[in-house]
C-alpha cells in the first residue's frame, strides 16, 4: 500500500477529522499543550525543508502557522495552570 505524502486522513484513526479535533480537545490541557508543541515543531520542520528546497512563499506561511501553534500551546498551558488544581488525582 502506497501512502500519500499528504494524506487527507490520519492513519490508524478511524474517526472523522471533526471527531479527531473533539478527541484532542477532550485531552487534559497539559497533554493538549504538549500535542500543540509537537504539531508546531513538525510544521516548522516542513517550512525549513521547503525553504531549503528553494520555495519562498509556502515556508513563510508555514512559519507563521508554527508560531500561531506555539502561541496556542502557551495559552492552553496557561489554562492548564488554572485548571489543574480542580482536576481529580487520576484524570
């Protein structure tokens, strides 16, 4: 089976993209923040590769996206710091 370079679904995940978004949103905020950091890093790495291959417009958009994701990570981490005292021990 040949995998597309940019698939439209997430391998191993049977739900829709909307369900995936809901499942990620339902994670504890510290885990959600960690996920956003990983996503931001991957987008930045793709921007680095595109820039190295001579592309100019696409990497700039990807760098901006990465920065927005890092900003979102910081916001969710702030939400975690507020909410963690309300969490039950095993959540």
